[in-house]
C-alpha cells in the first residue's frame, strides 16, 4: 500500500504537468478563438460603417434625382400648357384664315362677275353708262 501511495505521489507531478499542459492548450485555443472573434467583429464593424456611409451617399443621390424629376415634371407641365395654348392660338388663326379665304373668294367671284358683265356690255352699252354703273373699269 505504501508502495502504491509512493508511486501515486511520484505520478502526481507528472499528472499535474500533463493536466497543466492540457489546460494551457485549452487556454491557448480559447484565446485564439477570442482573438478571431474580435478580429471578425472589427471587420464586421468596419463593413457596417462602410455600408452605412454608402447608404447615406445613395440617399443623397436619391434626393438629387427626386429633385431633378420634380424639376423636369414642372418643365413638362409648363411645356404642355404652352403647347395647349399654342394649339388654341393655331386653331384660332386657322379659323380666321378660313374666314378671310372665304371672304376673298366671295369678293373675287363678285368682282369677276362685274368684270364679266362689263366685258359683255362693252359692245352694247355706252361707255359713260358703264362707268357710272360699275365705277371706273
């Protein structure tokens, strides 16, 4: 029994050293895992900051595009109104042109009729009668 106890006592330092080595190895593994986790967290924080900055930049661009769209929409509305007004003016002018054309055709036909009458009556009626009846021809 004493020999077993002495053998056990002699083994104890080696077992402690082995256990200490196991614990130190486990501690190194935990430290390495913690360092990797810290590194990953830092990478994630930098990526998050970069993404937030990119998102802010995109928001600024979005606001600029929205402002440009509003400006272009206003210009389009103004142009549409101007085109509608121009169309109305054009239609009015075409109406006036048609009326003037009809008046000119009426005057032309009336004057042509007078000229035709004068030509027909020249050989029959005296010149003074024609001048009095149709004005100076």
